[in-house]
């Protein structure tokens, strides 16, 4: 459960384009989070979510720094993934997700891990709002 395999990485150009064109977005500093509910048949079997992790070359000129940020982000995602997967499995839905690091400094692992607690709960709330929209009041 605490793995992050190839089948969990978002590589499909069509899904990535659709995610950024018609997906939802929120910002929880230091991440910009794009997400979209997608049909189950577009993802590999047994994979409720695929994730894309990105860092700006403009903010981190050295590849070493970009790779460190992505490594820290992957580790935080890997540890918080069971909560997200449990929610997605219980609601029988699948999502694609893009995590873009937008801060210009590399934060500590402890800080990022703490942020991921909130990020996971915000993502679950956002998905829940889309799956169960509030009833509209009609006169």
C-alpha cells in the first residue's frame, strides 16, 4: 500500500491535457493541485489515482534541486496515499492528479509532510463536493 509504482504515475498526454484544460484546481502552499475525476477504464486496473509531480525550471535552475523537490513530494504522497485510496475505493471513483511545487525554496521534509495532511483532506473534500453536489434551492 505504501508503494509508488509506474502504474500510479500519470504519463498519458491525453489525460494530462484534459486535466489542465477541464480539471479543477486549488492551491495549498507550496503546491498547486490540479485534479479531475476520470472514467475507471482510462486508468490501469486496481489504480484509483494517477499522479503527475512537477517543479518549475524557472524557480529551480539546477536539476539537483528540482529532483530533490520531486523526491520529497513523491515520498509525502506515498505515505498519505492510503487515506486517499481508501476514500476513492469506498466511493468507486478514479482521479488524475497533478502536484506542482510553486515555492522558490526547498522546504524541509517535516514541513512538506505536514502540508500533505491538509492537502489530502482538502482533495477529499473537493472530490466529495463534485461527487455529491449540494441541492439547489428552487422556489
